[in-house]
């Protein structure tokens, strides 16, 4: 029985076209794949308000209130400000302990909270530009701190970490950006 | 001259091609794994804004998209600003809560990426955010392009 089988020649599946088939599939997936990653501004929303529990008390000086009104004008602590000013103002406010030591600015970077409020008619683009500036301020501070302590910028420092929870720079400058509760009656 | 002739005289100067299917298959498997086939057809116009200090979302599997923009009515005509999730327009804001809650149960680390048209107003975005808070999907991302 076995002898007979051995004797028969050329009982293989022809595999010369295998490469062609694989190439065809490869080209299909190459064309279909979109490599571009999604980029954007990440944010964590506050959990829904709990009526039975009042919000935790926050000292007035630790809160930087940024309002973008319906005309797209930016008000920081009720005073108008330009978009280009936001970065400087936020950086000063957050890093107060190492800079001006102003009575009206935050006690420490950990305690600082940037509260953002918008109207219904606020243009989305201006809101994003403002948010971008706030993030820019934090990036500056983190880069400076990372340079001072580890000699590399923040992105490189973070890439070198084994786990994100080891991030000491982030512990010093946590980004406390909070979206304020919208006014109930506004439409 | 004679040197070259000597070299030419030797037979079998081909690149071995037996390993080629293996290599091709490897590439093929890589692309099959990375491909995300399902792409939605947009029914709203989404022209993203640009920003400077943005981050990448590496885990594409965690992301669920939510589109906000003026409804495309054909040609260059645009209607009211609408919200689209997957392939459907959302008629009522409270639906978002249910849809997102279901998605959160499937993927507890869900990130909702808001792809908002640049000419939108914050009113609808705030409404959506309120719904997302109720649903418990607190991780969001404002999708933006890198500033040129």
C-alpha cells in the first residue's frame, strides 16, 4: 500500500501561484488600511452632579474661572483677556508658588483648578483655541520641570517611564481642568 | 576583461525566491490585523479645527466616535446642526445616553471622540457632554488636527 503511493509521482498541490494570491490580498489590505491615528485634546468630564451631596468646598484663590462668552470673547475671572494671554495667565496662576507668590493666585500647582465655562452661542473653534492655550501652559510647566529634574523634555521623560503611574512631573503639575456646570435656564 | 568572463561563466545567479510567500504572508497578516474595515458614511459635515498641543490616541479600539455638524442635504446645502453616532443621526438627545451606556458596558475603558465641525456652537456640544456624563462615559476627546 505504502509502496504504491511512493511510486506515484507529482501528487503535490501546485504552490507556484501562492505568492500571487498572497500579493493580491496584501495589496487589498494595503489600500484599505488607514494608518492615520486620531489626534485631539483629551478631557475627563466631571461625574453627574449628585443632589444629596454638595460639591467639595474650593478656596476662591485656587480657582481660575475662564469664561468664553457668546461673542467668543474670553473672560478670566470676569476680566476680558485675549486668547494669546491665556497661556501666560494660566501658567502664572498654576505655578504661583514658584513665581509671583501672589495672594490671589493658587496655593500650589496641585490645588490649582482651571474652570471653563461657555455659553450656548460660543463658537466651538474659539473654545478649542482657548483649551489649546490652557494645555500649552501646562506643557510649558511640565517641560520646564522635566528639564530641571531629568534633563529631557516631558514627552521624552514620559516615554522612558515603565508605567504611567510613575510620572513624577505629572504629580507636581496635575492638569485640573474642569468643565463648569452649564446654566440651567440659558438657551 | 578575462576576469569578468570568468565570473559570467559560473551558473546560477538567481535570488532565492522560496521564502517570498512567507514574507508576503507576514506582511499580509500585519495589515489584516491593523485594518479597521468599518468606516461610517458621514451624514453631517465635519471639518475639524486645528490645535497645537494635542495627543495621539494609541488604542484605536477604545475609541467611539460621535460626529457633530450641519446635516448634509446634498450639493452645497447644509441643514441644522445634528449629532451622528455610527451610521445614524440622533433625533433626540436622550438617545445618546442609552447608546453610550450600552457601549460603555461593552468597553469599560471607552473614550468618546467628539468630531465637531469648526463652525458649530458650544450649545449642542454642551448638551452632548451632559448626556455623556449621565451615561458615565467621562473620558472624552475633542478631535483636532495638528496646527500646520
